[in-house]
């Protein structure tokens, strides 16, 4: 299992990189918008400094046409290095670009996946990661878990190198379901990870243990 953080907020990345077994950081134009009009590639370099060279970093193209996607990808590689994962939406132009980028040796995350068909094509195109949008699919009455299961089965049957990086979550339950359906990785915002530790029973159990120890030994440490 891989846990990635879906944000470019430096404070959040610093905090959660110290807590989580963090496998990487993902971003997209909407994530960037939340940070204001930042110097994007300066921010990417700052993120890399925090998470280290062994964690994956995913940056999305903005252009929608084939030539534009390749130009964006070239700029991303130029500014962020060849270890970056270039996120490309699985459209007709995007799929064509993924094939070209893989031939050039780029690492690619196929994103904006809503259907099994998109995912299967991305696998065949050689995408390193597939990013199905879990909550967005549910909002469209698409069985997100079933989509992930079918893609997972296809990867296993073909012994493909692609991994499923599920994205777009509104709660921890969806993350659990994504993993149980066959996702290899998930990316979620800091608020989702925060919610995962917000259950009052967790803190109560810890407080009870401390109180019991203090009742006997008069201190709150060993």
C-alpha cells in the first residue's frame, strides 16, 4: 500500500511527512489554485526538498491537445527533473500523449479516470499509475469499487507494471474500500488523513492508559 498526499501546502506536507509512511505527493491545477498565484516550479522544488528524492511527485499538464500536452510535459521535466510523474488526463489526445511520453522514457500518471475502458487503455499505453476518481464516480452513480476491481484484475492477468492510484476521496471509508477493491495506492488531502485520527475513542483509550499508569506510579511516562 502507498499513501500519498494530495496538496502543495508546505505546512501540511511537512506535518504529514513526519507522521505518515508517505510515498509521495500529488497535485493538479485545482490543488495549485488553492495555494494562490504561486511560482509552481519553485513550490515543486520545495516539496521535493521536504519529501526527499525517493518519494514520488506527480505534476499535471494543463494543455488539452496532443502537442500542448507534450510541451507541458517537456517543461515539467525541464523544471522538475526526470524523476517526476507527469499526470495526463485519459482523453483521446491524452492517451496519444501517454504513448509518446512512455516511448520517451517519462514516468506517467494517467488521471481523470471514470471508466474501466479508460483504465484499460491507459494500462495498454504503459501508464505507471492509473488515477480513478473514487468520489466523483460515486457522485455519477458509477460503482467506484467495481471499476477498481476490474482494473486490478486486468493488471494482474496481464502482469502489467501499472499501479492503481485511487484519488478523489471524501472520507476514510472510501479509502478503505479502494484498497480492499485492489488499489495499490491512494492520494488524499490533509483533511482526510486528519479525519482518520479524529475518532474520540482513540484519544479516550490513550487517556485511560495514562490515567491508570499515573494512579499507580504518579507520573505520565516510564
